[in-house]
């Protein structure tokens, strides 16, 4: 294949251009430069003839460049003609005469400040909207729960048990392991710093209260949000993408009853149980560190723990757990229903489900702290 | 239009999964500049043959030659050059859902050719218009497009690099009869203007009558017949008889010939 080129012969205001070689995709980059140069050089030309008789090959890329060359001249008011077109290429050239006629999207000089304000505005509206949707789903769920209490057989027990196994039972190893490590780390740090004051024994108080009231339930919720919340969003989201949710609706099923209720019931049961297990594992980890690193014997440790914590310390943590489970489940399902057709949207919603539920869990924890302080627990 | 040059030549091809042998010593030729309609019962392995040719499925035995070169003998880079010379339209379109229609068409151009952004965009828009879409679809995401539009954008993407061969996997499935007829017409027009060779897996008898130069029939893992529609109609093979001369076959014959 010989190199593609364009030779020009000018006589006054008449310019004859002859295209040679293969005008194809592989050469499109160099050809574009050639035609741009040609257009610039013969700005004054009033009559342009483009001769294609010596062309070896022409594809869409080359044909479009010839069309662009022609339009560059005619756009300026000169006349431009294409001659020497072979029969095989005629159809292609004719086809390309019709394209790219619409005015391109004018990239209206986007104002950066306006764009930033626009983004902020949309984000705020988005937060408001997501609260509305969350409340809607909470309402729908309450209705379904009321209906289920009236007719307990409507609860999909198989589905609840299935989800309970997935979000509860299978989460046990990773949650026990993480909380065990967190407890051990807190105890080690406590001993290290409390030692300066000779107050090592109070590490037991710190770990006991911290773990049972706050850390146990928070760590479990973060793990559950990342592990099960994201799965809920992805499942419901891909069902939405494949119109499975619409199919359920047309068959007369309520997606909230079929999909949301069993998932949330499973979470509300699983998270308190996991919180209990997690807290015990954290205390165990802390105790082990106190014994091996801090030199406290187990009986001293237990005696100190018995003095430091009371039943309310434990119940405060456990009361919070089901509410946090509800928040995680609601956010995960809402985000799932918000998925639009594309894979990108599914990814976006899954991320946002995890981020939002962790954030809301922390906010809720703050409210609980104020509430328990007010009631004196 | 020369009909002698073979662009795809499949010989003795065996493909299977586990214990199941889907293609059993199948042989097939596609000639330059023709539209080959590839038919067969559901599950006969039409898509399997197509996917084996384009390299998505491994073969157990046999040779596949494209443009006269054996694909199995090629290295990574030579294979890439061959792959640039074919385009594939998947059954569901397989548009990238995170890219707009225009970006979908630009994608192969941008990856394979080093062109200016302006030219890339102009060519992509030209392709969209050549498949009969208005330039307004450029900014739309696949989720916002109708089934027919998705097929057209996918066709534009398959044609993005000006391939010599296009593989179409059931291009008219899921389209209404009017849309399907328009799509057939479009394939015919593009095949003529761009000088394409077309390998079309189809179930659509109207397409077979209207646009295919030749038809190949796959049954029980082999290509049992190939030739123009007249040959198929004249055949006494029981499967061909019921396929082409069954009730639906007769109807579409009438539609086309009268």
C-alpha cells in the first residue's frame, strides 16, 4: 500500500487537488494534517476540484476527510467539486455527504463557579430526596409489618432463615476475629499509657465500658454494613436492572413484603446476636492482653470487671443494636431500588449504600448517647 | 463483487463443553462481499460457531482461517491486527453501559487509532448517522435507548474501524417487523457501500429471503447445506423442508416475492 497523499496544482484562484494512495483508517491521522494544511494554504481559492481518480482504497475515514475538505472550501463560499469517483466508492461518498450536518453541541463556555454551585445544589437536593425515600420505605415497611402481625403466615420464613444464615451465621468468624483484635489493641494501648500513672488496673474499667457500650456494636455495624448491606443493595439493584422487581409487582406481590421485610428482619435478629458475640470476643481479647502483657491474673481481672460494669452498661449496647440494624437494612434496600439501568449505577449505589449506612449508624449512636445521658443510663 | 475470495474458512471444527460435543467436524466458507445467513435450530450451536471463530470459545480440533491465515498460528500482536478487521454485533448489543452512545462508538477508534479528538468525534458521529440514528442520541446512555436504537448503536460500534467482516448475532431478534425490515435494509445498504462481508446468525426467515446471498444450515453439529435461498427451498432434506417450507416459511416467501 503506497502512502496516501494530496497533491495540489494552483492556477490563480483555481486549485486542482489530486488524492493518491490509500485513504484509510490507518492513515487518517496524517491525512487530517494534510487536509488542514491544504485548506490553510489555499484560503483564497474560489474554485476547487478534488480528483479521486488515482485513489487506491477509500474507507469511511478517508471519505469523511475528503468530505470535510470539500466542506471547508464550500463553507467559505468557494465552489468545490469531487471528480474521478469510482463506482464502488460513490455510495460511500454520497452517504457521507449527509452526515455531520447538524450543528455540533456548542460547548457553552461552562462557568466554573456556576458549575460548582450547581453540584452543591444537586447534592443538597439529593440528600433531601434520599431522606424522603428512606422515610417512604420505612412507612411501607411499617405497613407490611402491621399486615404481617395481623396474618403471621404472610411472613416468608424460609427467606428470613436463608438471610439469617447469610448475614448472621456466616458473619460470625470474621466479626469475632475483628472484635477480638480491637479489644486486644485497646487493652494494649491502655496498659501502655496507664502504666505511667500506675493505674493499669483501670484498663479493665475502660475496656469493659467502652466495648459494651460503644465499640462492640459500632464495629459489628460497620462490618455488617460493608458485608451484608452492600450485598442487599447489589442484589436488589440487579433485580431492578433485570426488571425482576417489575415482574413481582405485575404478579401482585409487594416487593417490600417479598424482598425487604425478610432481609431487614434477618438483620434485626442477627445484629444484636453478633453484637453480643463481638463484645464477648473483644472482652476476651482485652483480658488476654491484660493477663499476658499487663500481668493481671484472671481472677483479679474478673473481680475488677464485675465492679466496673453493671447491667445497664451491657443493655445500652444491646438496645442500640436492632435500631442500627434497621438503619443499615433500610439504607441498603433504598439504594438497591434506586439503581438505574447501568452497571456504573449499580456500583455507585452499592458504594453509597455502605457509606450512608455507616454514617447514619454513627449519627444514630450520637443520638443514643444523648438519650441515655438524659435518662441517666 | 468478486465471489471467489474466501474470507473465512472453517474446516473440521470440533467444539464441546465437558461431555457434550456441540460442533462435530463442521466446515464452512464465507466469501468476500457476501451476506451469509447462518441458520439452525435453537441450541444447534450457531452462536457457538460464531464465538469460536471470533476467539471467545476454545476449539478442540480443526482449523479456522480468516483472510487466509490460520488464527491458531498467530501471536498476540498479529491476532490484534486481524481482530481490527472484523466487527461483532452481539445479540443484546453489549454496549458499555457506563458510556454514552457516542463514546461507545468512539471507544475502538480511540483505542486502536491515534486520531485527533475532533476527527474521532466526527467519524463516530458519521457512523451513528450511517446506521440511521439522529445525532441527538450521542449523549444518551444505553439504558435510555430503545431496543432498536441499541442494536443500531451496537452496529455503529461494530463498524467503527471500517472492518472487512461483520458478525451479526441475531440482529433482528427483539425488533418489531417494521424495525426488523429496516434493519435488514440497513445491513444491505451498508454492506454495499462499505464492501463488507457479513456473517449473520439469524432465525428471521424474512431476513433470509430479503438480504442473504447465501444460507448455511447447521444441524447436529455439522453444516448440512449451504447455498442461495432457492437451493434451500428446493431441498428435500426433512429439516430444511420444515424450516423453509413450513407455515411461517411460506408466509415470508410470499411477502418477499409478491
